[in-house]
C-alpha cells in the first residue's frame, strides 16, 4: 500500500483493490457483518465468513456472489461460545497468512433469564468478548505472517454510556440484558485498544483498530433477501430516523475502512462522521473511559485467566 499522503480521499463507493489479500469476518452471514463481507468482497480479496450456521453462511455467500461478480468468498463454522473449538477453526482457514480479521459476531439478548456458554461464562460476555479474545490468540501466527495485518474490533455506540464492573464481569449480581450487552461490547473495545498497546510493545507488525457502526437499523438497510427484506411500510415508518441514524450497510463502513485504508493506524477508533451515529467513517477520539489503562490491564489479566490464552504475547 502507498503512503497515506499519496492516497486519494476515502470514498465508500470506490474501495481500493485488495487482490491477494485474505480477510476473516466473524458473524459475516447477517447484519453489519454481512455488509462488511460484501463490501470487502468487492475489492477482489478472499473473504472468509465465520458463522455458527453453515446453512446461513451458504445463503450469505450466494447473496454476496449475486451482488459481487466473481466474489472470492467462502465460510468456516465458527462458534465463539465454545472456546475449545477455536484452534481447529483457525486450522480450517487454509490460508498461509491473514491480512485482517473483523471481530464482528455477537449475541444480543433482549430478555432474561441469564444464559451461559458451554464454558460457563455469561453468554454475551463469553461470546462477544472472550470468544474474540481467544480467537485472536489462535489467529496471531497467520496475522503475523502478513506484511501489516489488522485486527478490527467492532464495538457499539451503546458501550459509550456503560462502565465495566471488574468484580462482576459475568453479570452474576447485576444482570440486565441490554446493559450486559453494552458492557460486553465495551469489554471488546477495551480489548482492541489494549491489544494494540501490547502488540506494539513486543514489536509486532499487527495493528489493532476499534470501530463502531453508530446507529444502524434494519429498516434503513437495503434488502438482501432472504437474509434481510426491507418492506415498504418499514421504510416509510422510519424515514425520519434517517436524519439521525443509518442502515447496516453504512454501519459497515468504519470496519471496512479500518481494514483497507493505509492511513488508519493501530490504537485508533473509527465511527460514523455525524455525531458518531451516521455518515461516512472518520477517526474519533478514543472515549475517555476506554483510555483507562488500569481498567484495560485488569480486564486483560482476567480474560487470560478465563480463556487460558494471551493474544498479545506473540511477537510479529
């Protein structure tokens, strides 16, 4: 890639070519992850969808191929709620190096009761944060084999108003689904920031970037049947919301830019341009609470204990 000073202005409709690159998108079969995968496929790169459901992954790949002629897309079965399965997933990627992973997959529960992964962790924290934390460990040799790989962690604007309770990360004492989800995404974002710090310390060539999609609604998202069908009624009823938020295709833009733009650097955070809720991607100041290195370090150490791995310990 050329230097940042010689690159043209970023255009979400005219992405740079990425022939020869390989990208993994977790949760790439639906929602924002699907549009990340579709847009990255348009660059000529090989895109691998990580999905719990092989059937849903097949549907997503068919949709991508219908919208992106000659798309190089395939899938691997990925269950972030099962930590013991993740090493085998990485072995099934069948690539010599990985240029980027987009940590997008996530579980969002709307109602109690509290649920757990097969490893005994609260489901949202265990999947959204611990699953990606452990996956990064197993991916690191492939990432380190690329010239300048990136780990792109997709957080949430909902995390901005949340704070972590380091003594109750599993929400055993305080479980409220929406807040627990927000905290799980906040933990992911802490991980992304802290990962870059640790990779830099050991001299790794891998960079870690945090992004968030702003406000992304299904009703403002283009149809991709049968993955997503946008009805006329839904489009009309939420038309006023388009002044403040956007569809999931636009919510994918910060992650796509973090993967492709040579001007993006490790440790940065990117989100939508307009109030952090909608618009083309831009660099944001890392939120004050995310910049708290003491919280990040404690979360990291606890995550190592819970997963039995340390993603930042492998130099690139």
